[in-house]
C-alpha cells in the first residue's frame, strides 16, 4: 500500500513537471482561465494515478509466468 502511494506521488510529480515545462515553453498563460487550469490539474492527477498504478503492477512476474 505504501509502495503504491509512493509510486502514485512520484508519477503525479513527474507529470506535473512535464506540464510545467509545456506551460513554460508552448502555452500562453494569459489565455488560460480558471476552467483551463482546472482541466490541467485534473489531467495531471488522473494521468499520475494511472501511471502510478501501471508501475505498481507486477510486470516481470507476469512475464515469467508465460
């Protein structure tokens, strides 16, 4: 349980850094309203949770079973 939480937290941080880089280089911040920032934050959290759960799967264990 602790490992999954840690992996989800790291994944959210990683996706957040990527969006920060994207917002700093490509997106114009003056055109982003509260709705757009809400969508960005929801996207960061949802992608982070999905990526964290994906990383927590026992990929190598399933490969060895095949």
